[in-house]
């Protein structure tokens, strides 16, 4: 990117950071589209991927800029995220591996991933993301390589905080630890009725507690401001030491 465009991007982000009315509109959009299961409308290379497109663009930028050798995703649903990360590694010519951690990866989804053209770049680890044995398996496969971590499994405060503490050591300076669905905290009380998570008990509250004691990470507010529509508000954590 040219210096002129990079400067303009930074200036745009600063203006957007102060545009509270646009931030509110973005939250309204996410809230109003939720009942329509808007994020279920997309596929990546033939596999359902349950994300807002803006967050996928952000992850593409992170992968291109930081060039992780291992990408770890906890909570893989249908597996579209795994294929997305694998395709980014492929296009960026990075000799890397995608690790998916899932406690209940259903057989029909596993069959799709195993048959995918990018399956050679993907490995699924069965088990709870916070189980010590699971984390140990991940650690053996990371083996000191540069890692990007994306947390998107159980969204309760307790679980996400445990994930943050377990997976943060895999991220080196300059890398990222991304926490999805922090915007649960930004929705009205009762919006997630019937779920184990809620306002005051969610990924954002876990991130805030984590950052109070872990000084290796900071929120990339510039990236968040540029996106506007993102489920990871305060969740794009950059490793600074």
C-alpha cells in the first residue's frame, strides 16, 4: 500500500473512532439482523462460515501482515473458518497449518472438511478448548512457531477467560489473539435469553479482566474503528511484548 493511502486509512479510522452515531448504527444493524440469522447466509469455498464479512476482511489483513505459521481456531461450527484460514495461508504462500479445536465436531461437517481441496492444511483437535490435554496437543503442534489465535467457542466469561490464559502464550510479539462475540456485552439485557452467556457474562467481560493483568496485549482500536460492523469490539488483541 502506498504511503498516501496508508495515511488516509489512518485518518479515516480516527474520524470513525469519534463517530458514535455510526457505531450505534452498526450495533443496531447487528442487533436487528440477528433474528434473521444474517451471518448464516455466507459460505467460503463451499463451506458455511458464520461471520460478518467485515471480520473476514480484518482477519485477511492480519494474516497478510503478520504471516502466522499456525492459525488456531476454537469453536469451528461447520468448518468454514478453517477453510478460510487455510485459503489465506495458501494465497499468501505461507507454509502454515490451521488447527481447529472443537468439543463436538459433527460427522457430516468433518466429512466436508476432510474432502476439501485445502484439507492438507487443516487439522482438527477433538476436545474442550480449555482442557489441559487439548491445550498440550495444540502446544506440541505450534512448537514455537508464529501463531494467530481466534477464540469462538463457549462465550461465557469463565470459559473465554480460561481460553485467553491458555492460548495467549502461543502468540508472539506482533501477532494477534482475536476474541469473537464480545458484542454480546453491547446488546440489551435478555437479548440472549436461553443461552449460558449474557450481558455481564461474555467474551468482552473476560477480555477486560484478562487485560487488567496481562500487559502483553492491547486492543487494536484503529482496526475496530475501520470495521464499524464487527462482533469483536475490544476483541482484536495485538501482542506488544
